[in-house]
C-alpha cells in the first residue's frame, strides 16, 4: 500500500482538440424545457451580455471582426446603431427601383446565443475534461424581411489567448 501512495499518480492531460467552435443557446428556444436547459436566467443573461458588450465599448477588451481585423471602440459602438439601405421595387408603373434607408438599433435581448472557441484536453486516466475558452462572440438573431429566422450573426469576437485571431 505504501508503494501505491508514494508514487506520483499525476496523469498528464492530452489535447483532444486545439480548436473547436460551437454555439450555445443562452435563451431557450423551447419554452417547454426546464428553465436551466439551454438557458441562462433572464437577469443573469442580460448581465452577462452587458458585461461583454460594455467591456468592448470601454476598450477593456479588444474586439475583432469575423475576418480577424481588430475593431476600434467607435466601430464596436457603431454595431449597436447603424444605417443601411434596401432596394425596393415600386409596385406601380414604371416599376422603378428605390433605395430606402433603414436604421437598425441593436436590442441586446435579441442576443440569444454565444459562440465559443475552445481548446479541449482530457486526463486519459480519469477522463476528466478541461475546456479552455479561447474566445467568445455574442450572436444576434437575424431575420428575413418576412420575419423568418435566417441565422445568427456574430457581433464581434473577444479572444483570451494571444495566438488568436489566427493570422
């Protein structure tokens, strides 16, 4: 017995993957599920989202676009309120196309997912897994003109590892 306890039984962790990216719902799309399934409680969800966005607004963290270009504080702030144009065809003759200005205002409550970039490792003896968060991106729901969910758009990335964004 003494021999067993005197040996160093530390098992080295092995990397499962250096990089994996996936989305996590923070507001459940199914109200029939238990409150904690794919969900952060409303007040905690809002606080979490505000912490990420406000840290980027205040320059406490660096924000990056999806192409790996660092954003200025002004560029990050512009994400919340921006103008765009849409092309609309006049329904009356001569059916000319018109550009209509559209003002977009971010409603932080529409951020219902977070995209994670992580590194995973495992202890082969105990199968204990560790996840190292390399980056996070708040995701905004995007809808078609008909109101159908089109997908999720990252507002920006915040990285916690010096090797990201990848060059």
